[in-house]
């Protein structure tokens, strides 16, 4: 079934490249060149060809090995969904709740502190603050709730939650949807890094019948603008693409090339997440199809060739648990946040792997799992101007000489994770 009610957008007719073409174009990228838009689009249209996928994956892996050798990273984190109210209604989302839902919840600062303490006790470094977009614009009851707690806005809630996390020794990473320049300026000193999935540059998906029709904050230009402001403000940033919500090949290529352009211009994009969409019961898109594994692997490899080599390539292991070796062989170098304490509130049906199991699986595929915090080692060691002094000091205190996580807790707790 088509994932949206939009008429199917045909991919442009083009001549299929041969495997030799793919190898030649990919080799040029490995040698430091860039994949042209028409080459990327031609390759995208041929990802069902196993030979093309193999050629792309081999080149993607070569780039990955040159950047990070056989190391693959993971961030042991806690996930705090500060509020699950959101003014948008994306057709695939089960995270957002309406204020009158029994599941609607906005964390108190005491609840935040309790989760953070649980994270500290299990050696987590990253406190991921993830929440709905601008709920105060849509819901008077939420505005009243914030006021009753002495908070003027969601941004103040985030600020105070991040402050608690820092005080208790954890490093916040906030993904709160669209934030203004003023809000980013306010939150930068209490965050080690921040993020916003670009998701897609497709304006078509904002049209009636599309998954983002009721989601003004999914307007691509708005999301691109926030990436630019984060770059101007020197905020270490996470972006990414959401695959399979109705976009076509050209739109996927454009999304990846847009992230690549932002990374090259501002130098602030630490990582790009390649996230395959999985339909969820109870949503408008519940009957849509997931992408098959070959397609996901093909896009991972193509993303590695499109993005600058220094941008880490992340795939969530709970959304591809049956294909971890294939993801690694296609250039993935990071598993993102994995929590021994909290579930993935965005994809609650997909449990995190136990960290010791992830370590074993990574090793079995020929790689070594290393732990990081919300900031990658080379950023901690080599980009001091991206951090406020307080955050910089905390980052260094939690890092070893190579910049990887140096946890103060007993490693044996991992076995319970
Ligand atoms: S913006 Fe995020 S939280 Fe809000 S409805 Fe869309 S996917 Fe859900």
C-alpha cells in the first residue's frame, strides 16, 4: 500500500547505471570527490540491483574505515520525553497525545531528577530531552500547567530539566522540534549537543493527504532554517532522514544532499540518522509498508557517499535488529543512544538491545563497540569553541584521553542493561 493518500510520485525515468559506473563514481568519492546529484539519483533508482548495492557498500565501508577504523560507537543514555503534547499531527506518530488523553504527560522537575539518578546509577552519560513541538501554541490547559509550576514556556521547562541533569552529572542533548534563535541561544549553555531530524525536504508531503499536512513544523524550509541557525550558533547538531513516509528517490537524494550542504557550510553536524519508517497500529499510516532490508541498506550506503566523511552515520539498532551486520557493512559507524533505563518513547514497540549483546553483535561483525557521550570524541578533543565552558569541562571530565566515555560506575552494571 502507498504510505500516504497522495498520488504516487513517479521517480524520474533515467538510464540505469552499470556496476562499473557505480564502482567508478563511488571510487571517486572514496578518493575525496563528491557524488553529483544526477549520479546519486541514478544510483538511487538502481538500489534493487545487488551488484550496485555491493559496489556502494564497499565504498561506504572504505570511507567509514578511513574515518573511524573498526570502531563503532554507542551512547548509553536516558530518554526523557519532557512532554508528549505536540501541536503537530503527523500521520505516523504515536508519541504525541492530546491533553485529555490518559497518556498525556508533562514531566515535573522532580520526575526528571529521578530518571537522571537512575541513569547515573547505570553509567549513562547522555540525557536525551525529546518532546513534542510547541504545545503551548495549541493547548491552553498546557499553558496553565506550565504556569502552575512557575514556568513561562516549554523552553523554560527544557532549560530547568537540562540544568537538573547537569547538576546531577549528566550531559543533556535536546531535540524539541523547531526552536527559534532566541530559544537556541537560551538552551545552548545547558546542552552538550542538540538535534532536529530534517526528515525530508519534500514539500509534497505537506499537501492534503500527505503525512505532514497537519504538521506546520514539518515545513522543510523551517527545518532547514533551524539547522542554519544552529550552525551560526555553533551548536553540535544531529540531523537525519526519515525513509519511507511517501517520499520518492529524488526527494531522498535532495534531503541527504541538503544535510550534506548544511554540514559543509557550517561544520556543526556531528551525525546523521538514517531512520526507516515503521508503520504503527492506531495511526493513519498503520497499513503502509515498511521498506525492505535491501532498500534500507542501499540507502545507508548511498547516504555515506553523499554526506561528508566526517559526519557520523547512525542507524538505530532497535529499528534494524535483524540486519545489524549489514548496516555496519554499509558504512554505519554509530548506533546512537541505547538506554538501560528508559524505552524508546518514539518507537516503544522496538526494545533497545542490551548493551552487552550489542557489543557482541558488533564484534561478531568485525567491529569494536566504544561508548561515547552525546558528543563524539574528536569534537571533545578538537572543537572547544562549540561548547560553553561549563559543558566543556563536564565533557572532558567524562572522557578518556581518546575522547570516549569514561564512566565512573562499575562496568558490571552493563550486564543488567
Ligand atoms: S512533530 Fe513529532 S511528536 Fe509531533 S506529531 Fe509529528 S512526529 Fe509526533
